[in-house]
C-alpha cells in the first residue's frame, strides 16, 4: 500500500484524464468534420481517437463492435450517446454489410441486446437470403441468444451468458444482482429496469443446453455407450468401474476383494 500511496496523485491524474481528451478541437481523420465522438466505457476500442459522427459509426461497423459505448463532447464535458442514436445498423449474415435481398421497404427491428457491459438498443436488419434460417437462428449465428423463438425483440450475447454461468458457479451470485449490475452499467445516473425476466428464461435454457452438450447427449453418446440409461444427464465418475465402459464383467468377477 505504501508504494501506491506515494503515487496516489499521479495515479489519480491519469484516471481523471479519461474525462478529457487531449485532441479536442482537432479535425477528424477524414478531414471533413470536427472530432467530437469517442469510444469509451468498460469495453472500448484500443484506439482512443476522436472522430466525427460518420467516422465513429464507420469504425464500429467495419470493426464489428456494435456494443461499444460512445460519448460526445458538448463543449464542456463528454456526454453519453450511442451508436444507435448515430444511425448504426446491425446487419446479420453478410459480414456487417447490408443483405442484397432485403427490401428497401423493410425497416430494421429495434432490439434490446444484453452484453457484458450492459443493455443496448440496436436496429437489426435480418438477412433475407436464407429463407429456411429463422430469425432466432440468425441471431445465434452471430452469438446472440434470442429471448424468444418468435420475432425476438431481445437477445443476449453468448459472452454475457458465459460470464453469468462462471460467476454464478464461483460466487453463487443471484441473477437479480447480476442483472442489477448490467442495469447500472447501462445508465448509472438513471438505472431503469431492463430484461430481467427474459434473462432469467434465457439463462435457464442456456444452462440446460450446456449440460446436454457436456454430458455428450448433443453428440449422441447413447449410441456409443448403449449400456447407460438413455438421455441421462448425470455425470459418471470416469475412474469408477463401469461395465462396458472402462471394465468388463469377466474382469470384475475374477477380481480379488481388494482389486476394486
Ligand atoms: Zn469502440
Ligand atoms: Zn470523420
Ligand atoms: Zn442476405
Ligand atoms: Zn469414482
């Protein structure tokens, strides 16, 4: 602690620098407009440059960072805005580019998406090429888990669901408190209730699917070990003797009293 105490002022200054930007007043890299926007927040671009409105949307479209938070310089301070407010569209199915088969009349769907840095409102354009691929599965292909299987309005990133799974296993933290942290990250000044019930439903489905995968049921393990009860999600101890798996009956019958 003493070694830190000597540097408290310098450390505090470097943290406070985040409230300011040394390039304020400069023009954006495109050379057309003033750089007033920056990527900030818990998850952000490593490049901390200031951009104009068009360029900051372009940087995040090409870098596929739809869940970064954006701030705008007002003249006296940075104010929270969002990629959605600046016109960002999330296109599914074409590496971030618009689907050539989407009708120009079809408007994007405004969705609430939960990520590890809170909730986001994003306008999503679904791909219209693959008629057999439903909207929920298109979302899953982009690692977004839908909150419902019928015209989903909300989704959660796979990263968020994995994070919750690890946190709840290690700390036994409740979903209510986990969601409260997400709500706080979304808008600390005016926290609003978000998708708690949807998150509860999705985490239960996510956990079930994980256990089906981990028990081998998703890979048809019953076909390889027919001696086990069909469809079982129980974990068998791999070193305990199990006939037809790691020992055969003759070996057990011929074993001495201390062999097993
Ligand atoms: Zn960013
Ligand atoms: Zn620009
Ligand atoms: Zn398409
Ligand atoms: Zn065992």
